[in-house]
């Protein structure tokens, strides 16, 4: 799979992009979970590579990362896990910049990108890497046909949006609210405002941060999004399930619920405030 | 403020990364924080570098009237005799609050006020930076919340009380080892949520640009005074300046004005803890010597030297001194070490404790355990005099730790510990 496959996953209507932490609670379980999410309707899988200092993540995903690290997940095992996955949707790796830098010899990121592409990773999301620091990673992603996905936040200025779109590929991750990741019970007004001020472009806009229910997915797509990212709600399911089997069944069910929410959205039928898309 | 600015001060052109010191520094933060970091950079340049609205004059006046600056440079007669060279002590322990931390905290809280921010947050390890921030926030009438690891709260109870006394809220952080690294993560998460009305007062020369440059700028009053005092009292420059280094704020503060004086040797004394190296399988380093023994990586917004595993997970560091117990270090200091301008050395827990007792007994000054590392390096120092040692803080906050750790060790320098066994 390639960078274009990530974009193409949004071509047949709004996409569902679920996130789980690789190795939470084991690599074998993660394999099952990814399959379950795809069964439930996932169009892209966002698979977390755990880092010890996840400053962009809220408590739920922090705990998932802690469980995965305690169970021995490493970048090498992560790539083995991706290689072993038997799914036909693109896999996007979400991790922090230091792990990319440390992979292989010396202080560079291309070794990781090359190994990731070889293992079947189609895209990268690096939440502690703003566009200003991303030249080296962009070059490596370009060279190995891996999408480089950037986050646009509620605080991102128009000037910064332009700068980010100039370097992004795959899709654009629209952060729906301030703060860190974590399931919420409502859709933030920031979501609509964020979508409104984004220009029409070649890349799909997927909205995340706080998505946990069918109604959220519907509202986000009605607000003009091309995709819905959900993470903490799935990591919660993994944390609470009594067995791998039970977790896989619940993940499938939740993914199907969000897929149904996306389908509920009437194309073009916008909630207030009006959107541009 | 100081006339010696680095390339990082000027380099803020849009679209390129800002605040680089050689290969180190930069702005590795989530997008949600980037506009705030840009706003802060702009405010730093206008108010601090260009003295807009008389900020610098206001700051200097408050450092004097509230902080008690200048702090003295005094000759340590008994240590001078012991080592056969002139030893001078820069007395940051006499700054209000008992440590150099107020220089930065007052500067940043005042800057936040000039920027129109309504709320202050900070992380703290030992509680010294949290206390200094809480003092400055009380003084300047700003609401203040401090993030502090649960482990640190338990071992630094007097400082927790001091912060609360000044009206600050102390938010315990329970994840991980519950120390400075986790407190910093949590403060950054708070800032990512509240950035529009909140200023995050980082406590050391770490974090994304402009923090390393800005904190160094506020702390460089130490070397500005020391250099002037040396000219007056020594008739010239010292042969060396010695300061302890955790994150590196007292270090950069004590070094900055001497960096251009090539004949002045600069020694950054890190915590050697109970041994050097990283225990990979344990995700643990029994020391905090990132500058001398760490490897290049990205943590808390900057590329710098870190204590990490081969794979890039940040390890838990150790030092008997909570204020030095951090897996990273300021990017400018890392660069000055690469350039050969600063020499990183380290002192273990035992030697630091011995130095704590030695200075207390021989000079009548109880130093912070952090500063005790700098004092301890005099035992190994083989260069010429005169030397200036930065006494970054006073040791009253460390007495419980010192009693407990001295008992374990039977130190020759310590007083008879029998009286404490109740």
C-alpha cells in the first residue's frame, strides 16, 4: 500500500479511521483487534506505536501506551506486527518523533520510514512534529511513498493551515477541540468552525479528538468532514474487556456503530452553523 | 538585557524552525500549541529583547525590591585554604525563596501579565520552581496551578505547603514514576487545553523555543553580576566557573556572560547518582548525567541530549537531589558541550552529600543538594584559581533527605547522626 491508498480510502464516501495502541495488551491481540475493526467498517487503521512520553494524549491512551510498553512492545515488534496483518485497508502509524530518530543508526528518520514502508505502513502521524520541523521527515516519506499526515488544531491560524497543507499528504487530521485525545459526550462547536475555515483541497479532512458515539460520527460528517477518527473509545474497550475475544467483538460492534453514524449523515445536509462543504 | 545574544534570538523567520543551537533546540510541540509558542516568541522579542513598555526596567526593579538582588559574591576562606586556590561563591541561595528559580519565575509571570494572560501554570520537581512561581504569581496577583508528581509531593512536603500558602493549587500527577518528567507532560497537556488564556512557566532552559533562550535570558543576571563582581573583587575574570546542571537553568545563568571569555573554563556538574549508564532492561538510569553521557533525541519540545533506551523510550533518571533528577537537559548547554566550550563532569550522590556537610561546617552555608554537586566538584578540580562556584540554592528544603541519606552512609563529613535516631 502507498500514500495514495490512504487518500483513496476516502474516495467512496466518508471514511472511518479507528485507532488502537499496538501491543495493548499483546501483539497477537492487536492483530485480532485490527481485523475486528476492519470487519466493523474501518477504512483506514491508525495504529499507535507507543512512546513513553505521549504529551498529545489524554489519560485513556496514556494508559493503553503504558500497558503496551509494559507488555514489551518495541518499534521492531511493531513493524513485525504490521507485516503480519492480513487486512486490505491502509495502516497509518501514529507515534512520537523521538522513536523515529532513534530507529537505526544515528540521528535521522529515513531508516524508520524505509523500514515502515517495507513492513506495509502507508502513512505517519507524528503529533509532536509541527510543520516547521518536518522537512527531513517529509523528504523521507516522499522517497518511500509514505503519507505524512498533519494535525490542524482549533488554534491553527489561516497562515499555518496553508503551510501545513503545503506539506501534508494522505489526509488532514482535524483536531476537533482543544487539549489532548479522549472520548467525550458531545461534538465540540470548534469542530464546525474548524471545518468551515479549511479550504477545499485535494486531501480529505478527517475529524478526531473526542469521538465516541454514532451521533458524533453523523454530526461530524454532516459538518462537512470526509472522515471520522476515533481512538480513546476503542482503547477504553480494550482496557475494560474481560478477554481478547470479548474485546474483538466489542470493537467490531463499536466500529459498526460509528460506520452507521457516518451513513446516517445526509450528504450535504448541514447542521448549524452552516458549513462550506 | 544582556548584550550577548545567540543566533537563536534572531532566527524566528516564518516557515523555518526557530531557536536552534547547532543541531539542538527547535519546537517539537503539538500543533495546538504552535500559535502560542509563536505568540510567546513575539512577546519575548518585544518586551524582553527590545524593552517595550519598559518591561526590562520593571523586571530589574522587581528583582531588586522583591527578589533582593544583587546577590553577593563572597570568598570562601576555608575552602580556599583547603584547595589552595581562591574559591568564590555566588550566593543565589540568598535570593528570595532560597534559590535562583525566582529570576526566571518572576520574569515569566511578569511577561505573562504584560501579554494579558489570565492564568499561570507550571511544573515542578523538587518544588523550588513551583514555589518560586507561586510566590511570583501571588506577588503579581495571578491565579496559579502547579503540576507536581505524587512521589515528589510525598518527598517535598514543605514546598507543597509553601505553594499552597501562596495561594497556588497543587495538582498531583500520579502516572509513571510521579516525578518531574510526568509533571512536565501534564503541564503541557493543560497548556494544550487552555493556551488561549494561560501562560506555562517552564522552570528550566528546556522546552520549545523560545523557552530555552528566554529562561537563560532571565537567569543570565547571575553571570552578569558575577562577572562585574569578579572584576571588582578579584581584579579580573576567574579561571573557571562551576555550576550544577539538571535542566540547566542555573548553569546557563552562571555561564552565559562568560561564554565569550575564552580563558574562563566552564564546568557543568551533573548528578552521577549511584552510577553512570542506562540500565536498558529496567528503563532506568541510576544518574541524571544526560549532558555527559546521554544521546541525541527529542523530549518536551526540544532536540537535546537525553537518557533513553536504544529504542528511544525515555528512562527514569535518579539523583539524591530531586532538582537534578531529569532525563533531559537544555539544548543550548548540549550545544556548548559539543562545541567544547563547556566541560560536562559528574558527581555522585555520596560526594554530593559529603559536600553538603563540608560547606555547612566549614563555611556556615547549608547548600541545596543540587548546589552541593557543584561544591563537590572542587575535590576533583585540578585547574587554576580563582574559581566561582554557583550556590544555586539553600539546603533547608533538603534536611529530611540529608538526614536519611547520611545515616545510610556513615559519612566522615556528617555530624554524629545518633541524635536524629529517635
